[in-house]
């Protein structure tokens, strides 16, 4: 019983040392940094790229940007681009990892053993106690070639000192070469380089995917840039409309004071002022929302000092020069040539082909050829007809003299009558390729539909822009005519206010049509894969 208690006491003592918090009766929260300290340390260990380029575009306290400036700032600072860029680095590391089986590996070891034991035999009058010191040194080198050949060279050295040996110390050396060559499964460059080829294609695929993501981000930057322009123009139109309504109200108020206008007729113009003031307020807040979205695209929301700057966008929605014109077959051909998603899918299908061939090789029997050559040396030998002890140098000389060689040759065959694992791997490879073929067809269908819709939208925007210009011209002429009639007393203020509203709508419609054309051209460039080329962007220049 006392022994059990002592054992329990020892166990409790070990628990108290191993888990000091659990051993306390009243646990307390450990003092130290807060829980988020590790996250903060991680951010400091891998610093993020700071925002850059904004101060170069600050003019009179405003962030003044053209569309090209906005795109350059987005490329340098957009967080989505930075996130999408990381898989490229991971794919690059995968290529490095695929080369690992062909690394040259060296090894070295040294073991020393001293032993004192009773002699097990006295037949030869040996000492009653054996004192020995054995020291073994081994140096090895292994290398696998891309043909599947495995090569190994090993040097062994032994030094033994004992009062039981006839010669002491004893030196022995050996140099061994081993070679293994697969003859069926695992043979050839294709099989052994397959992981490297797949990793390289994966890197090319990740770059194409990254290019597609940049293509998407740039389209969004362009869309948000023109959305801000449209919101600014809309706010300007709404303010002008409010000014016109205010002028009409002031005119009616003055006429009312002179007795030239019935008291009830003042409410119509006053109502228009209130209604248009609401439109101005809504336009102001909508503009702020659009500007915040553009700031986020550019990375201008990261630094509070940059975020506080007002935006001054310099590009105008009214297109200059000849309007874009492209037919659907030409646009589809450009998409097949330039869309990064097409190239990404090509790389994936090529990787599938490699995996199928690799899986087919896995069905082969495992037949390998092995060879071994060994040369050894010992510090003893015949001299003048008698056995004499030598030195460590004499053992080395014997080894490199190749006087005591050993040759070995062998063939090994492993033949599974049913290889379920290899058959399953083959089925997976074929299923993966079939799925990617369907994905490729689906991608081409989506690209075809997207390009077709983009071309139709471009044509629609051009016609809408022309019609909007005609509508604006007619609205301006109508307002001028109604104002002239109102001044002559031939019409009431109702017609003037109605003409002002129609003019405002025509002005907003024209701005919207012009912005729609700009967005349509960007969409066509995006869907045909020409957006990066339009702005002369090289993806390789984005990495650190």
C-alpha cells in the first residue's frame, strides 16, 4: 500500500510540473500579450507592400486622375490583384518542389564503440577480459537521374583496436557503387519528368489565371471610373435643373407680388423647386458612393490621408475620334487568340494528357535491373612470405588498387495480378480529363455568348448616343420656344416647367449614353482579351 501511495505521489508531482496551471486550485489567466499579438507579429514578419503613386497626382488638394492614371494606380495598389498574385508564387514553388527527387544527397556518419567484456573462450590463451574500441566512418552520395536511374556511392572505413586481435589496430575500407534501373514501370524521361512538366504547366496556368483576374479588375476600375463621371455629370445636370426651377419660382413670385399671377399658380413652380432639390441631394450621396467604390479599386482607401482627398476625374464621356466598330466573327477570333482563360484551359488539358500517360505507366509491372560493384582494402597482407600488419594508408591503397573486387548483378520483378490502386488512378486521370474537356466547351460557350453580347451592346450604345443627341437638341429648342411663349403670355408656367424636366432627362440620357459607349468599348476589349494590350500592360512587370 505504501508503494502505491509513493507511486501516486510521484505521478501527482509529475503532473504538477508538466501542467502547472492544472495543478493549481484556482486557475488564473496567464499574463502576457493579448490574443492578437501573434497576428500582429505575423504581419510584421511578412510586411505588406505599401501604397504608392498617389502623391504624384495630388493637384490643389484633390486627387486628379485620368482613366490611364486610375488604371496604373490600381495595378500598383489594388488589394484584389495582390491577393490573386500569390498563387503564381505558390505555383513557382511547386516547380521547385517537383525537382526535389533529382537532388544530389550526401550523408556522413561516425560511430565509436568502446567495449569491456569477459572472454568467452580461452582456447588460444587469450586475455581473460577483452578491451576493444571500434570506430566506423561512412560517407555516402545518392543521385537519381531523370531516366529513373538511381545511383549510390558509399565509402566505409573501419578501425578496430582490441587486446584480442592478432593485429591491433585493424583497418578496413570499402568503396561501393550501386545502380538501379527500372525497365518497365518508372522508366524513361516522360514518367520521371511528369511531375516537373505538370508543375511547369501549372505555373503557366496560374499566370494565365492571374492575367484573367487582372483583366477583370481593370474592367471594374474602368466601369467605376465612368460611373463616377456619370454621377458627377448627373449631379451637375440636377443642380442646373434646380437653378432653372428656382429662376422660374423667383419669376412667378415677383409676378405674384405685382398681382400678375393668381396666388394658387405659385405652388406649381415652388413644388418643382422642392422636387428638384431632393434630386440634387440624392445625386450628391450617390456620387459619394461611387467615389468610395473607385477609391477602393485604386487602393486609395487604405491611407486615411489619401482617402480624405476629393476626386477630380479629367476624362470626358463624350468620345473623340472614330467610334469603335467590330463584327462578331472578328471579335470571337480575337477572344480565342488572346483570352487568358483559353490559355489556362490549354495548359490544364496538356497536364491531363501527362497525367493519363503517367497513370498508364503505373499499370506496368515493376521490373528493375540492379548492379553493384565493391572494392575493399585491409591493413594486412603478405610480405616476404609472411602475414604482416599495415597502416590505414595500406588499406586505402588496397581499396583503390581494385585487387579485391565484388561484382553483383540482379533482376527484380514485381507483378501484381490485380493492381486496384493503379487502375483507380487511371480512372481518375481519364475522368479528370473528361471533366476538363467539358469545362473547356463550357468556357468557349460562355466566351462566345459574352463576346456576342458585348458587340451587340456596343452597337446599341452607338445608336443610343446618336438618338440622345437628337433628343437633347429637340428638348433645348422646345424649352426655348416655351419660355418665349411664356414671356409673351401665350402659355402658362406649366409648359415651361415640363420643358425643363424634359431637358434634364435628355441631358441625363445623353451622359448615360456616352458612358454606356465607353463601358461597351471596355467590355469588348475585356471579352476579346485586348484590354491589357489597349493600355500596354505587361503582367510580368507586376511581381516584385
